[in-house]
């Protein structure tokens, strides 16, 4: 295997680079080099095509279903990036000729992907080629692409065919009806397509400018049309040493865009052309500058810095922040973050518990206005959750394991092949991985605690809390023998255990959900608020409270063993066989155990896919002692294969919580490798968005020690040995802070000193402090960090 | 441009070869090396994938429409040929490493495609690789594929992933709903998919056998499933010098197959597995032998041989016969021959006049039982033609310009980009290229004349004749000024002239159609046959005859000018501008004139896309004098760009008719180059089936002189200078003959001498002869060949 070159190279911790071309690893780089802005995501497929490439452009929220038997997914829009380049009549691509120099890099600071090459063709001619592109953070509809080609030895005939190509699919599923293909004013092309089921109109518009040595050329490119495709071909004889440049500005608009909602396809096409003509006035360079400024503004506000002995840590956290921007539809609360964001077909753009538990915290504590959108998404999908509850014979709202636009359950029924039967395995998560409903409620509460956004709670939040509590109350099963309420036949966070009873995580979270709703309802009732009256009228709160009080008192909550402090993950886990798992731990291939065991066989072994009870310790941290947390960490971790990307960051953060900083650092570094490491296929289907959120969590909530509990801010920093300093922004109750931690000292600085200042209260390592002025400095030396 | 190597190489005139690999020309070879059996057609995409490949497998008649705005087409079935081969972990493909030896060849004699290579990988390892495949002529559902890999220097880890891949589309249009994916007994995989609109179930089944040095190995390939895809991966360490062989037998069944019509998907899957298990008993080699024997039987009966100074001629005629087998669904009269057969997406599998005028004659005169299917197809689609007539305000049957399963009009509305407006051009042929209706009637009559198949006529043929005549009678427009019936606003065979009036071809053929129907009807009536009574009841014949008699007498039939003998192609052609066309004639790029002129502009120039009036001279040869034919040939040919593949063979045959044998030979050789020549992109979208039929026509009907006129056989051979001898089979009125022509002599031999013999009458160069015994020999020396 060729070395995974270049990925760890850095330019001051801002640049991820690929220093050699290897067609086996296209998908890896397509994902990690993805560009986007939350509105759309563009995979980094090369300009020239290679077999196995995944040439994707996704637009947030534009779900469509291909046929009734499939699940809804984000459709792959038409490609506007691919170029058919011919040099002296021969196609340019890197598996022919000699690649004398090659470097591709993603500059996180400015969101630019750049590729520079010196290439010798099979005739011995030398060409310098440079490609750049960006997906604008300034204008979310805009993509820019620049190609520069310089023949170095002799004059050359250069031909570039630029297309809008709607022949692409999602692994064969075609989501679009072909619409108009047009050429306007010689150099602008437009292609319209409409999703088959949801009727969303996609308008792709592409404008070109040809330059020689920087001077615009009047060009008359040859137009051509194929099925679902419209192209322009530029041909030019270029003298040796001169540079031919093709600048492209492309725009993407859909009828789902809030600003175009009332337009029909024809007017949307006009608006898109008008928009692109305006954008063209600044040209490629001007638009790139605007985009660069937007990224600069983002980093100025949001940058996290650390002095680490391993410079990779700094790159990894920036890489995470970069991808958090890409994955999140900050512009529109109708959509949320998919498990692969907008970077690949994996998980079909569906939204999981990943959002609330792994991604939402980043936004809560850095960009609460975006966090508001994410929790509002769950209100937009509340009716879907109600209908899922009804369909399953329950009350209230049962959130879907996989969510898209409506909140209906979107989990596919069939998954990978079962090695025993030769048939696809049935996917149970959509039916029985039910903890998602409590996770959604927790996200709502978490947001409220960090922001005190009462308007959100009044309008959306309480209703979600009450409806989810209602679901749980109807879900509980009375066990006569034990005189308790049980929850059987579920999947907990650990997905290697299907059909278990009393998964500790699920039972505790259900209990938390019901009791939290009870507390809120009482408070609202006592205040005799309009909100209470409205919700009581709509939902009948009074009757519910009684049921909740009765049932919640009898929910079975598995307690730590008095001696070992181990909490059973479920009723039978601790009784199962213990086997030697070393063959499957720390393996390049995820889920390699499934090559040897079927899912049914896994049920009989003490083996976990991912953190289960540890996530509970994170969410409800004050309900468990540090001793219990440590004991369970050390019991369950050796049985965990970390076959989910949600596992390592949780283990890191919990290791921080139990003062195992070096273990925490080891797990943090492993978590950073999930997408950015040397496993060249782990990211093929897209970035692991929960893992990306987890990198931030392990760094800022783990080492940086940021937590909140019932509205109180806590800071318990615990830097690993390798870090000298950590500085991060922190949003809290409408204030913007910057926290800087060294081994010696902790500084908390107010970033908006002109705003009306109220004192900010917090506890630091258990001691209460108040930030009254602009800055609070605390010595950490010799303190009790326990 | 790399030389078009190898294509003209021959192994005794049976082998078409490619002696160098060039990824630019994938599509060319995929088409000409296509394999099939009339049931299915498999494009010759390589085992390993390359960008731009078109990996197609089409099954005759399985039309489906993607969305209401598109036209119906033959959907691309799942691929069972592609192999992901890794040698020591690195993917095998020919753009990496060094290709030390390469040869791919299609052996027409046995329908085998073989590729043999010596390849040095980037590490300097040498591998011998051999790939063979066939689409069985013995079992039309079966495909065989064999891979042999030999590491030559050192032991090697070889991995081969074999898949059924349903992710493919028709240029982006997905015609299938995904169905079951299964693995059976470790080495058999099955994938089912159903067409979205027509609900045709496709069952793909694939069985494997692994061998080392010819000995079967118990293998446990790793199964895997993706969306629309199921795979097995074989891994093996192979010692240097040993050969690893993977044999694959694949089967294709659909619910449209007559033998499975009543089965549901589940039973069809079972039947397919049973069928493939049976096939496996013979193994790859045994199945290949059966297939080879079937081809041998075909060639024994059908071979056309010639002694030519240019050995390419012999190869070209065999290539034509090979492809005539592939393109023709001889097994099922519900289907006919598409304009690209089963070799590509071009023309979407639709059936044109090409079938009656360019392909049917081959079958009429060699395999009349297949010709019967082709003319019966038009009866199956008669109701569609009736409905087209009704929709257009006419009576009777108006056949569609493009026909699929039902006979409804299938012509798409929009075509290539108009260079003036930047919009797609409107395609008028479906509305106004109406001569097809007379062409269909002519096909029926032609079949009847060559076979005397009265049962066909009684059951199907007369009804088609009467309904088409009825269409024409209702189509005629009375011109008061001239006191004639005109036909305005049509396209004749020459498609560079749209919206013309009184296209000579159309008017004459309409006249022929009506008068032929009149003659038949009178004859039936006089015989007072049951057929007359049945059709009279159904169609009301009596009233029709009167209308036909009145109108046909007044149809305007443009006559040759008394001096020049030129017949005007339409009312205005001869008045249009004459321009210098040399820039556009004999060009590699077809239709290059459309780069400079829009279709509207072409209307004002004396320029033709293809033979127009010459086709009329061929169909109604006795209605025009040799002088008229010659004058028009020489007038129109210089204005013809031969931008349709139907043009050259017609010109060749007509040149033979007017005794211009050398011109005929020149045109014949050009016609053979349409698919087999050095234009490396002319065949990208599929083989030119009409041109393939035209090669046979130019050879056997042109040089071989075979014609019939009103039931009388004519033989007017006229060999070109380059040919010493021509021998061809000839079917006539139930008899099978072989005709052998030299410069000196002509021999006509009966091939089924044991059958009841009636004398076979014919005219040879205008003189009457009778074949009474087994053989008739005629001296051609010194005879008047005029």
C-alpha cells in the first residue's frame, strides 16, 4: 500500500494536503476535501473523470424518494465541475503520461481547494496545470472554479469542454425529471431538473470567461446538448509559455429556497440567470475575495487554538470546525445535519441522534443562533413523530431514528448481506432504537439551559418536551413480577445488541424525559402562563401529569453494583460470554467482526459496537459518581470495538471526566484519525459528522472542561500532557466569551464588552466564580483538579 | 491521432481485431465487438472500468419510459461482466503500468470475443491475462465469461470481485426498481429488478467456478451487497507460472419472455436458478462448444463468399451477417429491429422504416421465417398505428416514425442544440415523415411476393395493406387550382428538407399503396373469400374501394423532365440555391453542415442528407427507365452529403442498376466503412443496422443482382472489377438456393434437392429461365448485361 502521503502536512495548521495522486483513494479525498456552506456540499471529485469517482453535489433538505420501496434521500444534483480537457487532441488525465509534480491542498482558512501539477504527456510535451475552486461562504448559491493551463515546451491546441451534466444518479437511483437545457449569449448554459416525487425544481446555471495571460478573450465556444446535459467546448491554440485560463461561476437554486418559494420554473430560471449575471460583475477573483473575507470573519470569531506537542491536533480541530460549517444548514430551520452532512451518499442525508448529542453542543456553545435552528427542526418534524407514535400504537411523539423533511421514519428496512443466510440483514433501528425520542428532548433542554431562550421554549420547546414524555409514558411496560415499569425489545446506543430489555441508557433517559416534562409543566401551571393554557387546550396537560407522576416513580433504573460499581448495560449483557476481541479491536476495517459473526451470534457475546452507558454519564453527569463512571469506563471499553464513529470522542471526554487525561488524549487523537487518518476508505461514503462534532466535544468539553447543568456553567479544564495552552470561544446566555487555559492559569474574557453586562456566574473545578468585568483570571497551579 | 490499428486485420476474413489499447475509442469497439443473439445484446465494455465506457446489456422488446416527458426505450439491464481485479492489492487496468502485448479480437465464425495481454504492473511484476466471452446462440438466455490470470515472475495475491451491478442507467435515466439481491450456495448470486412503468421483471443470475491450472477449487468467496448490487470476491495466492481461472455463466430472464409469461418474480427467480444450474452441468467449455456449433450451423447455411482483390470486402459482408443475427429478435414476433439493434442507446431501441427497406430484404431472401416475424410485428402494432391516425385526424393506420412495443408514435420531441437559438431543435419526423406508412405496406407485399405466404396475408397482411391505403386516401389534399391530390408539409427520406410539398417518394409510394390495396381487394372480392367477408365486416371495404379509385387516379405524381429526365424531389427543391458542398462531403464528422447552418437555413439550399428519390427507384424499379435512374443519380448524388447511414448502400445498389459497377463498388466500400472504418466515433451510440442491412443489399441485390417484381425472381448480376466470384444463399418461394457468380458463369443450385420440386422460374438479365433439376448453369460471357 502506498503511503498516505501529505495528509498530515501543514501550513501553520491550516492546510490539509495530498502530495501524490493515487486513483485508489479518490473517495477519501473527495470527502475530506469537500467544500460547502450548509446550503450545498460539493465533493472534491477531480475535474477529469476516473472510474470509481463519486461526483456529488447535494443541496440541504431537497429530499426525494426513488420509487415507493426506497427511502427518501438527498438527490445528487447535476455536475458543473467536470471538464473534458484535451491537449493536442489527447485527453488529459493522470494515469497517462508522467506526473512530474503534484500537489492538492485544501486551505481551511479560506475554504479553497487547489491542485497544481506539472505533467508530461505521452508525446513528451510538458504542461503546467492549475485548478482552484470554492463554494462561496459569501453567496451560498455560488460555486467558483478556475483552470489554468500553460504549455511549456511547444505551442499546443487546448480544448476544454465544460458541462452541466444531469446524467448522474445516487448509486443508480435517478431523482430528476429532465427539464430545459439552454445556451444563453454564447457563454452561459442552464439546465433545469425536477425531483420525481417531491417536485423540487433545481436550476443549474454556469457562466464562463476565457482569458489568455490574464486578458479576456472574445470566445465562441461550440454548444452541444445530450440527454440531461448541455456543454460548451472552448478551443484555442496557445503559445508555449502562455497561460490559458477558464473561469467558471456556477449557481445552484432550487424551488425549496425560501427566497424563491413562489416562483415557477421559468421565473426561477430567470432569477438564477439574473443572480449569476450580477455575480459575474465581480468575476472569479472578486467573488473569491468576498468568500475569503467571509471565512476570515468566521475564523476571527470562532478560532480554537492550542499549543500542542503534536501539531496535528491544531489541524484536526480546525478541520472539524471547517466541516461543521459545511454540514450545517444554518440558513434554514426546516433542515438539520445529516450523518454524512452534504459530503456523500452515506445514510442518505438522514438526521440521527448524532445531531442532538454530538453536533448541537458545538453550536450551543459557539453559535447559539444556529443551535436554535437545529432544535427548531425537531418542531417542524413533530407531526411526523406524532404519526410514528400513532403507527406504532403509542401516544405523543416518537421521533424517527432516521429523519428527513417530514419527521416520518426514514430508516431503510434492509442492510448489508448476512454472511450466514446470503440475504440482506433486516435493519431494526427504525423500529426499536427508541432512545432518539429522549435525545431530542434533551437537545431542546440543553439549548434552553445554555441560552435561556424563553421564546423558543414557549413556541416550540415545551410542546416537544411534553409530547416526548407522553410517548415514554405510553411506551413503558408494567412488569407485574417486579412491580416496575420496564422497557423491553429495544436497541440502545450500542447497536451490536438488538432486542434487549432495560437498556440502562434508554430507561434513564426515558425517566429523565418524563420527570423533566413534569417539572416544566408544574412550573408553567404555577405561573398560570398563556403557554400553559395554549398547550393544555391543545394537548390536555392536566391528565398527563398524573400519569407521569405515577409511572415515573416506578420506572426500573438499573443501579451500580455495590462492590464493582458496574451498571448493567441491559438485563442480560453481563451474563453473556466474554471472548478475545483483539482480532477486531484497532482494525482498519470497521465492523470486521461481522465477517465472522452474524448479528444474531453477536447477541450472545459481551461485545459493544460503541459507547453506550458512557453517553448517559455525559448527558446526566450529576446522576452518577466519578467512581461509577471510572469503573464502567474500564469495564466496558475493553469490550468495545469502536465500530461506530460516535465512540472514541465519548470515551475521550469521559476519560477527562474521571481525570484520566492521558487516556483521554489517546482517544482524542484516535477520534481525529477517523476521517483524517490513514484508513483510506473510512470516509468513502462521506464525513462522519458526529465524529467531527465529537472532536470539538473531546477538546473543548473534555480538555477544556465546558459543561452546564441545569443552567449553571461549569469549567473543569484538564489539559493533556502534550498541550501547553488551549483557547476557545464560548457563548453563554447571550454573552460571547473567550477562554484561555494553560497549565498555570485560566482566563475568561468577555468579547462583547460594550453590551449591557450582567455578572456571569460559573463554577471552576467546583468553586463558584463571577465574571463581572471584562476578564476573570484564575490560577490553576496547585489547585485540586479532582 | 493513433492509427486505427488492427481493425482491418483478418484471420481468413473471419476476425476483426484491435491490436492496441486506446481509451479514446472505447465506444467504437464496444459497438462493433458487441455480442448477442437477437434476445439480448452485450456491448463489449472491458472487464475493468474506464471513464466514458458504455456498459450496456439490452433485452429485445423490454421497453420502459422514465417519466411521462420522455420516450420509451430499451432499458440497460444490470451488468454481469465487470470485474474488479486486484493484483497484489493494486487494481488492474491498462492506463497504468506497461502493456507489453495486447490483442483483442472478435471471431465472427464463433461469436467469441477474446482479449490477451502481457502486462507489467508499476512494481515490475509481469502478468499474463486472458479474457473470453460469448453470448450464447445455443441458449439465448446465457452469457459465458472466462478470465485467466498467470503471474509470470513471482507468486501473487490475486483478488477478483464479480458483481451483478444494477446501478447502471440509460444516460442517467434509471428504468428499474431495485428488487431482491441474494447469494445462493456461496457461488451463485442473483439480482432482480422491475421496470418502473411497464413492470417487466428482470432476473439476473450469475454462477462462478474457480480453477487453478484447470482444477476446480473449493472457494469461499466473500459476499457483499450495496445498493442495486451484489458481489462475490475471490482471493487467492497464485504461484508464479500457475494460472488462476474464473469461469462465469450468467443468465438473463425477463417476465416478458414467452416461456415465463405466467410466472411471478419469485417463481421466475427459481426458474432462472434452475436453468443456470442445468447450464452449469456443461461448464463454460461445454456451453461454449454448444454456442460454437450453433454459429457453425448458421455459417454453413448462410455464408456469402467472394474472391475480391480487397480481402476487406469478405470480412465486411461477414461482419454484416454477424450483426444481422445480433440485431434481430428472431424468437419473437412482438419485437422488431431497432435502428441501433441491441448495441447501444442510440435511437432508444426504436424501429424505423430501416427495418422494411434495409433489413427485411436480407431475411426475405435468406431466412424467410424470420422475415415473417418482422412483418408480423407490424400487425401487432396496427392498433397503435390506428390510434396515431385518429389522433392526427386521419383514417386507417398511420404507422409511427419510431415504433416500440405498441405502435404508438415514440419519436422524441426535442433534439440537438440549434446553433442559432441555443435551444434544442424540434424533431418533426414523428409528425410529418409519413412515408413510413407506405414503407410498412411495401414490406408486407415484398414478403408476400418472395414467399407466397398466403396464410400470413390472410391473417395479417391484407388488413395492413387496406388500413394503410385508407390512411393515404384520407391524407390526400385536394388542390383546386391543379385539379389534383397533393401531399404537402411532409419530410421525405431526405431529412434535410422539412415541410416540403409533393415529395416524389411520398406521393409515388402513397399511390402505390392505394392502388396495390385496390388490386388486392378486387381479387379477394372476386374470389368471394372468407378473408374478404371478415375484413369487409370489420373495416367496411366496399365503401373504401370507391374512394380509392376516385382519388388514386388524381394523385399528383411528378414526372421526369422530358429533356433532363430529372424528377423534382419535391415542389421547390430544384429552385433552391446550389452551393459548394465540398467542405461537408466525405467528412469524418457526420452532419458537419449543421455547425454552419440551422435546419431552417438548410431548407433553402439544394443539399440532401441522404438518398431520396433513389430509394423510390429501388422499391418501384419497373416504374422508371434506366435513363431516368442514371440522370437522377448523377444530379442528386453530388448534392447529397450521405449524412445518413442509409445513403451509401442505396447509391451503390442504384449504381449497379444503371451499370455503373465501379461507382457502385466505390460506394459499397464506403458503406462498409460506416461502422468498420477509421471514423472512431461514428458507432459510439451503436451499430448502424440499416447500413449493415445495406451492405448485404449492395452486395447481393446490387452486385449479385437479386430482385423480384410482382412475384417474379430476377437475377441481374454485375460483379465489380475487383471481384472474381460471388456466392450467396437465396431463399425463394420456400426453396433454398445457392447462387455462384463468376465473370464467366452463373450457377444456381438447389440446396434441398429432396424436397418436392417444382420448377423455379426466373429472368436473368431479362431472359427467362427455369431451374428444374438441381442446378442451372448460365454463361455470362459475351452476354448483353444491359
